[in-house]
């Protein structure tokens, strides 16, 4: 995976990582000062806690589904919560928040990851694709079509993650046989138990020779 | 005439929404000004709260409030006199702690991260008391619930006198529904007495009724939205205390509040399949005729509520047996209240009965399939009624042929493939085929489209798709022009989605409202359209969305246009008649498995599954198959991996996450063949469809344990069948 360049000549206004880090250090110092203030002072200035909220944020620039975002987020915000709660991209689902179920699978620079296991501020300069960005306008992605045709779901909650994982599984070259698909799709739990149909959908896309 | 829609493998009507991420589940909504909640839960399992120090949390950035029993608005319904002391956990009512993980406070802040962090700052102190969470140590506390009387047919414990008999104990641990979607709610008091919630529920009307009782508001002032539900398997059959906690917080703060609980809290806040200890005594003549079955079960419940289910019922009616007695008892433990989990008690009971049948067959040196056929009940031995339909023998035959049952060795441990022991197993399942009461409205529009509404739910089986197919056949209108809307409390009454009854109950209402619509259109044509003048409404035929009388044909849409009506709505309520007095109605399933067991490691791999459903008419062969394979996957978990483990020193779950509580993943599931009898039940409802959701799982675990016995000669009576039990 190639690193994002520190300076982006085509986008001179864009802040580089070092600059962002300097800002973070400055903010951290402010927080440190706040933390070292005697308790009585803090108590007297309870409202300062609200102000502290402003210091707790970091800038981050990233691209989601082809759209560029310049954001200011708390470092503790996961990519999943950023997508869902701040960017209103609720197609990506939270199933465990611990990287154990795959419901939150998205693509970062083309690779599938659990978005609950990565922080939003780590995505500087990254290109993120969520389930909302998979179709081309009204034309569904072949994997989306196949999931409908083969009924690769019941409740549909794990489906965005399954589909993002399935697309990556095919691109990775891990869809060579039903057994291989089952292995490489085992990071995505489907409690409704649509596994047989998910395998059928992925097999159909792979054998159909579609470009995914 | 158009091709029938019922019976087709139509794609789901909401498939596109589900594959594009645009299906909106409760947590995907974001009312203006919404705040986020996080729970503070008790680390002790019994005792009292002595103090809550929320000062630090309240000072944290963005925190709106910390709500607990110390400052929660009152729940009027909690104060109402209730003669039953076990009316459930009254959240934030007093200082009592009944179980580990019980919510003691809810923290609300303007971001999720702030709420979660602030919850960690709330300091709660407790006066701890001795807790009881170990089922085996508390069997002496078992009591009989007043609604669960002993059952006796013929002579009690007759199995003891049989020439061939056995007695065995079968244990099931706590299993947790663990749907993919985390539970929670968005609560919004639009005015001080107007409540709107986005819920994760199997019944919007049921939630509305509970909130009506709790908050003593008229129904018209409570709105429940729940269009998409990310799985539930029973946990959405009732409202849970943390949902009430969120509603209370929203009331106090006067802003919409969203709570999404953690996976860990899914083990303690939203029910589970109770642990059960079962004892079966079974006896037969030397040629295999059953003479007696005794089935006794003890399951756990919570300290504040008695949860009962039908664990021992299958033993009363599955086989023709003259002497049967059953007993069912509860043990209260310091755990939250269980709730029906797919298959529910019948799945627990079927594991015991269908294992015992296999053990008896082994003692008799008989093929367990032959033993089942020999003791097939031709009429219901419990109700003494004929079956509305029963094709169980055909199901046995179809399944046996598909799995290759003739390859099974009667003597265990005889077959091997690539160094693995090979075994074949089978079991049966049965579940009552119900039909409740539901209302649907049908709105025909002048453009020829039809919209049907009912407050039904879809937790995954594809409710709307099936309803569209039923409506397409009832009206002759093309399925593409029909929309079925559900999951809104404002819609006409429908029951909860549970007990395998949605197609039967809501489908009947859809069928009947379509007939009412046609009748109304006929009357309009007869009265107001010159071409139909003199033709009585009842003599007007309906074909392909048209009114027909002789050579005269008129589109429904054209009729509305001629009458200058933009739309026409009719509403119909539908329920069963007295069929149940005359017939026993059940769905049946048969499960066959072929397993591999590794002789050195004890690893069990299921290689092939065949499940056969006798569930009447299959409305949609695609979604029905998905429902069956889904039940099977749940059954694989029940058989091989699922077990919620408690450290009894603390009364706390130790594997309360997806990494340690193993639900089956894709690689755990083999190719599965689903076969349908697909014969219409002539009695149950207009479609002839019995239920399917429960039978998909009922009995499955026994089909695995029986196959493991066939492979190894080792009988595992404690689920799950983990490798340590085989080496």
C-alpha cells in the first residue's frame, strides 16, 4: 500500500500530516495544562469543559465514495462512528464494535477493513468506499445484483459488510472455489445464516466473469 | 390468466434497499437534536445500590444528564397495583440489583464518544449480597409455575416396565440470540405527552401497548417505527428495561435520545434461551412399539419474572405412545429474564426427545428412521384430533433418499473417509401451526397500483415479499404494482412476528382485504358503470386485475378513473374460525446430517445437511429456503458451539462477545439441501401455508448428536458438542 504524500502539489491548501501532528501536540499541551490545573479551579470553571471539547478535535481530510471531506474529529472517533454518526452514511453497520463480526466492513484504498477497528484520524488522505458508493448511479454492482438474485441475506443487517467483503474477496483472488469463499468470507458473521446463498452469489459473480 | 405468484421464487421486494445500504434500521434514524446514551451497568449480581456519584460525569464535556433511580421521572405504570409480585424489572425504580449487568444509570451526551466516556466516570457503590447463578447448585429451588401443570396420559412412568427402556439426562446451556443488529431504541418526546420511538421489535403494536400501560398515554399519542429489523430470533418479542430507561432519559432531558447497547450487554439485557436440565425415560416393546415416555425439564428464570415455554410438549404428541407423563419446573437465578429464542422451548425439548429416540433405536438394534415410522402418530395422540395435514412419512423418505441414508452403518464407528470417522444422524421437529388475528388495509390507486398496510414486522423472513405474492394472486394485479407496508404502529393491527405465524395470520388478512376490495369494486361497477348495469356485484368475475361480466372487461384502475376517485381504501380483519376444535395443526420438519469426527482431536465437521419441511404451501421458494438454511445454521451453533458461560464466583458471563461465544461462520456451514413437501393445508388458512421459522431449527441439534454417536459410539447429552467431549 502506498503512503499518502506529505505534500500534495495538486492541492496546496491541504494540510500535511506533520502539520496536523503539530496541531495535535499544541492541543495536547493545552489539555495537559487543563489537567494540571488545581481541582478547585476546574470546579469553578465547569464550563471550560465544554471549551475543552474544541481542543480535543483534530483535522482530517479523506475521501468517501468519491467525495472529499475536510473534517475536525476527536481522535477517539472510529471510522465507523464517523461514517454513521457524522457523515450520515448509515449503510455501514455496527455489530460488535470489536472487529469480530464484519458488519462494518468498508474499503480503504481498495482493501477491506473493519471500520470499527480503525480511527477516523488514521484515514488522512485515504480513499474510502462504503456500501453507498458501490453502485454506479442506478446500476447496481454485480455483487449487489447477485445478492438479490441468490437471496444472500435475510434481515439485511450484515449485508453491507458481506457485500463489501465479497467484492474484496473476488478482487483478492480468493473466490476460486466454494470452500475458499467460505474461508475468506468467515470474517463476516450472518446470524440469519444465509451463508449458502452468499457463497452462491459470490460464485455466480466470479464465474460470470464480471469486472468487480 | 396470469401465472400464480404464490410458489414463485420472487426476489425480495426490499432487496435493493438491503444491498445498497439504504434500508434504515432503528439506529440509522437521526431526529433533529438527537443525543446519545450509554449505560452504566451493575458489576454485582445481587444487592443494593448504596450511592451513585455522577458529579465527574456531569462535568465531562457535552454531558446532558445522568439518570438513575435517584432522579428518573416516575413510570406511572410501575405504581399501578399489581397483584403479581413478579411483574418484571422496574428500571430505575429502586436500589435493588437482581443480576449482573443490570442497568443502574444512563448517561446522555451530545456525542456517542462523550456518552461512553462519561458513563465510565459514574461511580456507583453497592451493598453486595449472595447471588445464585449456578443451575446445578440450585436445583433444590425448582418450583412449578401455576400455568405449567403436570401432564399424564395413561400410566405414569410406564417406560420402566417396558422390555427395552432407558433413562438419560440431557443438558442445554444458556444460548443467546445475538442478532447482528445491536439492540436499543431512539426515544423522542415530541411534546410532554406525545412519544415517538424507533424500535428494534418483532411487533410495533406490542411495543405501543406496553408503553401505553407504562406511561398511561392513549395509543394515539404513542408512535412506534420499526420498518427494518436486523434479526431478532425472539429477543424482539417484548420491550426491555434499557428501552424504558432511554425513554425516561429522553423525557427528563426533553430531547431525542438514542441508545445502542454493546455486544456484551446483548447477553444480559435482551433475553436468552434458558439453560435446561431434562430427563427422559423411554420404553418400547422388543419390536419397537413405544409403550411409555416420561419427560421432565427444569429451566432457569430470573428472580423477578417467571418465563415459561413449551419444552416438554413435543413428547406428548410427536409419537403414538399410550403412556406419557411430563413435568416442567423453573429455577430462579440471579440472571435477567429469558425469552423465546428461535424454535423456542420446543427446540430444547426436541434435543432430548430426539436423542432418546436414537438411543432407544440403538438399544433395539433398529434403524432410527424405522423406529420413527413405526411409531408415527396418525392422529394427534394428545388432542385426539385428526391432523389438518401431515406428510411426515413422505418427508422422512425424501430426506433419507437425499442424504444417502442407506450408507449409514447401524453399528457406530464403522465408516471412515480420509482418516475422519463418518456418521449419519436424523431427527424430527414439530411446531404448532398457528393463525391469529390481523387487520390489513388495501388502497387501490387510480394509476392501478395497490398499497396494503398492516402493522406486521419483518425480522428477516421476507414478510412484505410474501404478502405481495399473496395479494397478487388474490387481486390478479401484477406483483410489481403492489406494495406492502409494515412496521408502523399507525397501520392496522397485526400481531408480533413470532411462533411461525406471520404468513398464516397476516397473509390471511391480506388475502381477505383483497377479496373485500374486489367486492367493493364489484358493487361500484354494478351501481355506477353502464356496461355492468343489471349485473349483480356477486356475479361480476375478477381476472387479472379486471372486472369481468360476459364480454365486458374493465380494469380496476379504469373503474376508479370513471368514478373520478383518486383512490379507494378498504380495511378487513381476519381470524381463524373454529377449525382448531376439529383439527390438530402442526408443521413438521425432518433433519438429516452427515458428519465427520476427527478421531484424534474430536473436531466435528458437518459435511452435508438435508432438511425437509412439511409446512403446507410454500409462498416463496427462495425466501423459504433461506429461512430453512438459516434455522439450520442456528442449529449448527446450538449443536456444536454456542454456550454462554458464567463465572459463578461473580455471576458474570465470561464469553460475552462474538470472539468467545461462537456463532457459526461461513466456514462452519456445509452445503445444505432444503426440500419442501409443498402441499396445501386444506384447513389452516386461505393460502394453505403452515409456519416454517421454528421447525427449521427444532430437532436439528439432535440430528447432529445422533450423527456424532453414529460416527464415534459416543453419546453427548450436554450441548454443545465440543471436541473435549469426544476425546
